[in-house]
C-alpha cells in the first residue's frame, strides 16, 4: 500500500468496465484514490459532470478509500491542491502508450515531484473506451459487458427518452393490475 493520495483523472463519459477495473486495482495499491472528472474535456459531452459523478458514486460506493472530485485546468495544479503524490493512468494498447508517455513527461516537466503510475486492465477490457461505448450505443448496438448495468440503463435513458417512461410503466404494472382486479 502506497501512502498518500493518488488521482485518477479522466472524462468518464461514461464510466466503463475498463475504468472500474483500474479504480479497483488502484484502490488496492494507494492509501487513497481520488477519481477526478475533468470538467471541460469535451464541448458537448454525452453525460453532464453531475450525471457522471452520480454514476461513479454508485459504482464505487463499496470502495472505502475511493473519493470523487471534479477539476478544471492543469491536472498538476489540481494534484498539488489536494496534496496528491501520484497520478494513475491506464494503458490499453500501444496506441495509448504514445499519448500517455507524452502527457506523463509533460506533467513531470510541470511538476517533477508528481509520479505517473500506469496500470493495465484485465485483457477483456483492453479494447474498451468511452468513445467506442458511446458510438456503439448511439448506433443501437449492445454494450453489455463493456459497462456496468447501471451505465447501460443510463445510456438507454439518454438515447431513448421513451425508455424511461417504458421502464417506469413496467415497474408500475403489477400495482396497477392489482388495483384493477380489486375494482
Ligand atoms: N479499458 C480501459 N483500460 C485501462 N485504462 C483505461 C480504459 N479506459 C480508459 N482508461 C484510462 O482511463 C484514463 C481516463 O480515460 P478517459 O476518461 O479518457 O477514458 P476513455 O475510455 O479513453 O474515454 P474517451 O474514449 O472518451 O477518450 C486514461 O488513462 C485511460 O487510458
Ligand atoms: Mg481517452
């Protein structure tokens, strides 16, 4: 267990099983892991920051040393402001490596004391990205197994407003049928 706080920054739009895999691994090696949502990464995100926070809150409720936060601007400044000593990042494929290496070295230049730690997800999640999940869901494809069930529901609600109504009716159905029988 590494003492102090590490931050796991990202846009989490939406959180995927890959993110959760990394959060679980990170929470085992750091005393505290702060999952930090970057507030303005995309001009038109699919989920608002509040929605992403809410999803992550439910998904990490059982991990006692995981805390959630949001930030804007330079990640190293944010890390300094909460006294984090490490940054956790995930590496999926070679394609991630180039960008992540650049970021890690730039961040080291900006703040030499902040260490970047990379972790690999379980191989079954090594191709999962939020962008891919958004694209598949938007095209009506299944995202089962790529995101937690909660996120699957939120995606359906977001993309098919009728779904929420339909779901509410289903939950309501037995009660209403019961009333009818009594009448
Ligand atoms: N499946 C995954 N396995 C391991 N690390 C991941 C996975 N998905 C995301 N990460 C890592 O999580 C961090 C935050 O990523 P981010 O929020 O950009 O997710 P993303 O899936 O890359 O989203 P987008 O496709 O919108 O860029 C990054 O370090 C990224 O490499
Ligand atoms: Mg990304």
